[in-house]
C-alpha cells in the first residue's frame, strides 16, 4: 500500500506531467464509475487550461507581438517545464519572459524577453496600491549628516527595467492599437521606470545615472550608497536633484533608518 506522500506525489506528476505510468498507478486507487481514470484526465485538462489562460491574460501584448497561436504553444510547454511553485496564481509567470528567450522565436525577435518583462512589470504595478507620499518638508527634516545613511521605501507599484531594445516604444504601439506603415526597431540601451496603481500605469525613460540611483534605493540601499553607484555611471550626477525629483514625483512612501543606526537609538 503506497504512503499518502507517495500517492500525493504521483497524483501531482500525473496532473502536471501527464505521465501515463502515474495515471495507471492512480487508476487502481480511484473508485466509483466505470472509468475513474477519465476523471483524472479532467483534472489534467482543467489544470493545463487554467494556467494557459492565466499566461495569455497576463501577456496579451506579447501575444500580439508573437501571435496567439505561438504564445499558446509556448505557454503549454512552460507550464509543463515550470509548474507553479507557490499557491498564489498572481505570481505565476514571472519566469515566462526568460523562457520565451530560449524558444526558437527569439532568433527572429531577440527583444521578446525584454518586451515580455516590461509587460509583466506593467501588470504588477497596475494592481498595486499607492501609499501616502513623503513630502519635501518631511525630507528636509532629516539632518544633513544622517542623510547618506537614510533608507527610503518607494511605492509598491514601481519597477525599473534596463533593456537593450526600445521595448517601451513597441509597447506604446500596442497600447495605441495602431499599425504604422513602417516601424523599425533597432538595438539601443534604455532605462525604463514603470509605475502604477489601481488599474493605471505609466512608463518613462531615465538616463543611466538616475536609473541607477533610483534602482539602488528601490533595492534597499541607502541614499549615500545609491548616490555613489550613480556617480560611478556619471561623475556629474547631482544626488540632491535626484532626491528632490523622487519626492516631487511622489515615489517615496516612507523614510527608514539603517538597522545598525536604529539599534543605537
């Protein structure tokens, strides 16, 4: 008699992988009806189709770019090779852009991974909820000597993406629902800030130093460390102006102290 853990594992493999060996094994444990294995096939079909639909819903622009048929085929392979690792379906698909870059279509569309990654970011920020932004007066209350070690918590609906193709222009083309007579896509380094909340989203380009500064702060680095990283990119970067721009755009929702600094208070 198989253990419960073994039965659960085989059921998972039968549903996810469609493994005939596991199906035959489980059929002997199923009861009721003339052909209980057909009920297992229903689970397989529902599992597969629900995840395919989830990916097609999350990546409609990528489907527009590649064609729904191709995206469906890629999604079918993806869910077999990379089944969900967490119970939250909203997180499923984060690795899909990387998977697409390994597919044959990437040979003719080398920008597909970055385009799909931009679309993933757009989808994430659109469902975020913004916090109350920090004001310039609140920032001004920080002592000058404490400013370099200060941490800033940015809005949740905020992502930074560096791309080697102008995928933001391609996304704008999709959103405008227009087909120009001619559209050329040439490699170019771009830094894109994606922000949004409550169903709305925006994206804009930043220069390399400003993108480095904001991305470092978003990653949990202090203002001083973020400024040093930006200065390595551009020695003329003005951290003060960069900080004021962050406040002015309403992108900061909280001011924190470094853990080591807080422990000394």
